C-alpha cells in the first residue's frame, strides 16, 4: 500500500520496548522484506541508520518502524520520510507475535 511521505512523527520513549524479533532492526528487516538501507529514512538525512525507529502518522494510520539514525530518532518531531521507504507495522499482535506475515506499507 502506498502512503504519504508527509505527516510522520517520530515517537519518543520507545527504547525500552522489545519485540519477539530481538530488535526493532530485525523486526523491520523481517516485515519489510528489504535489506537494511545505507541511509536514514528521513528526507535530507545522509547518516547511516542505527535503530528501528517508531513513527506515527498524523492521519491515524497506526504506528510503524523505519530505519533511523540516532540523531533523527533522538530529535523526534514531525518529519518527511524519503520516497520508497517501507514502513513495517509496530503492532506486535499483527507481526512477530502472529504466525502470518505482516502488512508492509511503502511510502
């Protein structure tokens, strides 16, 4: 499903949240079906991503995971995501705590 790159908010306070995948990086790789990218998912950022960051869309599309660098993840706030970034659902009941494959959404 194609989603807007506009209107995403980096959700803070999620560093202690775990998932059955072992890390949010592994979670994103598993449920996006893609390789870990060389650059952060935030438009205009050329840093290497170091975390699977939690993002929420202002339009109420639910919470997702995207590759983020430590700087962008720590800054939080509203961001523009790069075109073509896959957003893996952060809903563990629909992903790693479920037997089936999660919905993968591309921006």
